[in-house]
């Protein structure tokens, strides 16, 4: 196989959402790559727990193989380098904990019913600069405002550079603009087949962070890096097409333009709202974003073009009809968050569920439901394990592995911050040190 690259960057995404990998010389890429399966026992601070089932920490720490199609190797933002995302296999079988494998299972479940999921992603992130004391502070953009563009919000053209890189390697950016708070940005990627869309979301996030690093800046996708500023979301927009490419969420004869299929998907998402917390909000910090009146996906509700709801139905119809799920933050694992959305929606279809009445209250001072997400990472672990139906749908081995890791993470936080209930939404040094370098 001839190749125009000197090396290939082979990648997979782990349970923490980190893009792990190896650089391999082009002459050796056909031999593939191997990684220690005990990676799935790791926390962000490189601690390990044998409670993380499947990581085989006490079984010799064997290797897993990263399998990929050579035709999927694509140009990277790094000179003379190709990049590819692969699937993890152990002794020839897919690793059940592998987040990409988890999403593939969700897609295959829909395809078995004759539907093809498409996904569009909206990221939000803050740009940070060194504070001169070994820490990080907000990037200096005093003229920034929501929906801003140009030097007032991006004084060095960082996002122009990111967009240029996307164009050069064919990553499908739809738009970039400043968000509500400074220096926060919204980064929207175009629709694609579900698996391709999330592969590209992973590459985009990695690339954008690395370009920012070259300027001495840090692009953080943490859900709540500033206590008194807006949180950063990861919104999963999805639709279902038939084999002819028709959007099956649209029904021109319905009063609201939504099909019964769309309504059943909405109902499934509402039904599994609490259980989804861990896969959509997988850090201690995430639950400081998920609060009432924060437009963040806290409440178990849905509405027509209503940003106060978790499940928003944008006004577009026809081919553009879609469901937007707003619970996740930018630190969530994109494969797992998207798989959670697709599987919860699928359960709604399988059970022919009917959604509650659409939200009409403001969700600032009042809302029509008392149901909401978990209020902490520890509670999120408990809630998902109480829902066997959802756990089995997304993958029990993956969930049990992740719960073990996240309970270990929660214990670390509560040991470092024993007054965590009093801390409330305030940010702690523990969070910033534990998460920010990576997310």
C-alpha cells in the first residue's frame, strides 16, 4: 500500500473521552497498533482501580488491537501525517467498553429497524490564557459579545486558523461564533452519518485544542470552567432517514410537522432522562452546569424551539427536521453521549411511548415538571444502575466499567472537598487541576 504520509496517528477514544493513540511510520502502519486494555482502569490523574471491570488489571494487563480500514486514513493538521480512528478488539472480538463500539451498536440497532441515524454536533468552549502565576484565566477579549465575529472576539484570528485547518483536511465546520459569555465560543459541525459525525467531532476537538496550544492558549470544553459564567454544552442533534434519504421525523400532515416516530423518540428521551445523566455529564464539574434556570438540559421536558428544555425541537421542518438534546457538556465522551441519546430514543419507539405535553412555561422561574438530572456525579452513578433496561440497551459492560471509574473519581473529590454540599456551584481547585488540562 502506497502512502503520501511519513507517519500515521492512530487514535481511539477511551472511557474518559481522551483521544489516545500512537504515531506509526507509514511503512509499518499495516501492522496496526496495540494498547494495554488496563487503560480502561485509569482516572484522569493516572490512578487505577481493579473495580473497573473489563480492564483486566488483575489479569495480566493484556493488549487490545486497534483495527482500522487503511482507506479511512485521512490528512491530519500535522505536517506529513495521516490520522485515523479505529475500533478496539480483544482476541478478535469488539471490546464492549470501547466507546466507538458502543455507538456502532446503537446505530446498528436503528438500522435493523430500517432507519439511518444522522447527527450534527454543537460544541461550546472557553479560551484561556496563562495568568502569570502558573494557572489559567479568561482570554483577554474585552470587546466580545454574543454572536460576535472578528478581532473584537478573536484578536489573533485563532478560529480563522482553526477553520482554515478544517477546510484543508475536510472537517465539516458549519459555523463558529462567540457565545453569550467571554471568551466563550460556539463551534458547530455539519450533519453526517452518526458514526462519521462523532469521529469528526473527536478530530475537531483534538485539532482545535492543539492549535490553541501552539499559541500558548488553552481551549477548554469543561462544562463549567467559571462559576459565574455560562456553562459549555455539547448538543446532539439527530434525525432518522429511510433508505431513500427521507427524513422520517417530518410529517407534513401533522399540525406540528412531527411524525409519530419523532414523538416516540422524544418520549424515550424524557423517560430515560435521569438514567442518561452519567453518560451525558460524566464529571464532577458537569453538575455545576446542570442547574435550574441555566438552559442546560436539567429538566425532564421538551418543547418547540424552547432553549429552556432538555429536548428542543427547532422550528425547521422537511429535510431539516431534527431533535436537539441539550443535556451533555463538552467534557462528555461524544460516542457515549450520542449512544445514550440514540438508545433512549429507540426505547421510546420500541415501547410505542407518548411524550408528555410540550413545555410552555419559561423554565427560568417555573417549569411543568419536577423531574431533573442527577445533582452530582455520585448520584448519576446510582441512577444509571437503577435502570436495567437502559443499561442493557447502551451496554452493560461499558456502563459497569464507567460507573466504577466515576465512583472512584467521586470518592477522590469528596475526600479532597468534604464540604462539597456547601460548595454548591462554586469551582474548586480540585476540579481545575483534575479536569482542565485534559478537557
